[in-house]
C-alpha cells in the first residue's frame, strides 16, 4: 500500500507540497518542531490507514465536513490517503458485497483499521430504529469495535446523542460510549466537527500509532482544551463591554461581541476560532452569528438560543443580562465550576 509521499507524487504534487502538509500535521498535532523529521519519515514509509466509517442516526454532516477539509492536504490526496474502504455513502459495493468487504477488513487488518462512527445509536426495541443489513446498529458497532486499532466518535450525535437524542428522544438515542462501555474512544464533538481536526486525529494515529491526550470527556486536549471565548477575535470587544444588541444594528457591522445575542462561546470547548471550517474559511461567529455550543453535551436541549448565558437557567445565579466586568465575573465563576469536571489541557 502506498504512503502519503507516493500519493502526493502520483498526483503530480511537488516535494515542497508534501513537506508543507508534513509541517502542518506536525504543528496542528502540537508536536515539537524537532520531530518534523520523524513525521516526514513516517509519511514517506508508512502505508495509508484503512478507515471503516459507520453511519447510524445522522445527517452525514460529519462526512461532508471531512471531505471538505483542504488545509492539511488537497482533497484528491486526502481521499486517497485516508482509505475509506467501508462507507455506505462512498463505496461502490452494496448489499452482500459490502458486508463481505467489512468482514474481510476485520479479519485481515485486525487491530490496525480505524473505526469511525457518525451518528447516535438506538437502544430500544432491539435497535429496530437503526439497522444495517438486517442487524441492529449496536450489534454491528460492537463487532467492529472489538478489533479496531482506534475508535473515533465523530460529531455530537456519536459523542453525546446529538439531535436524535434531544427531548423527547423517541428512539432512545445514545452515544457511542454508552454502548461501548470500558472501550477507549476518541470523542470529536461538533455539529459537525471541523474537518481539519478530523484529518489531524486520523493522520496522527496513522503516524504515531498512539491515542492523543484526552480530557475527562474523551476529547483531544489539543483541540478542545480551551473555550471558543478564549481564542475569539471578538474578545477585545467583550472585554470593553461593546456588544451587538440585534442582528441589524450598526454594532453588528462593526463586529462587536455577540454575547448578548446568546453566544455560547464562553462555555464551549472547541478550536473553531483558530482552525475553522471548509479549509479554514470561516466559523459561525466570523459569519456574524453567535455560537450554538454544538460541541457540548446536551446543546440541543439547552434552548433559548438567542438568550445571553447570564439569564439561561439562571446563568450561574444571575437573573438579568449584564455586561462588561460583571459578565466576566459571572462567567469566570461558571467556568471555574466547569473546570472541576473537565481538564483544561
């Protein structure tokens, strides 16, 4: 099987293009620059990793985000390097042939393939609401997870239950970790997660063979170690007490802070403000819309989308919207409380 370097070469890209991708991978994974030589050698010699990508109760938004990741490597190289051997939406095989391919991967690449799971699992009526080839999603998942080298819960549906698990949750949708108890899982929440984050984690495992450092919720600290508020380019406006009061206000054009419009950035851990979506093009706050907090557990049930955090469910005990220093004090207390449950990294 070809290495990443040979795929770059076959596609007509230069050695410089390859080294640029190696540099980005080294940097994004948080590796010391002295290790770039090791990363380059690994990408030159190690065969491309095999992915088995299962989709359950999902909208395929995570898949879309993944294939539109273009910051680390060109799309035509990406889909050749991270070999999607099994993915219902992409592979040409179907029915019996598709199931035989999956069985072949499990037998011949035991302990080597990467299992990616998109979507939540249904746990009621023996999984009748989510079946694959006549078998429940739970049964299919457990079989593949047993011999996978790495298991990744891709997106908020797989990590927390997501939209299918929102009230009233008619299918009794549950997360991946609820089904695979005791199994180490890398959680990449987001609706959808950032494509470059997905690629970084999968490529990093292919290079090092190791699981990244995770916080107490199973999220890579490199990408989920800080809140969006910590890294947001609108933070100076927040500190100055300059907020947008409505979407059609002049302050919105000036790019003031979106806190009063319900931005959940202060309690949402993700790297949106620095890596962004669609090849680093943009993220919701940059587009003029407050953060939904989609990478946090239960974000669909939080409600009050455009209500400031200071009044949502009491906002850490505050009953009225406040600004400036008072907001910072309230959120500081709330984040201190959250930090007791989650490693900051």
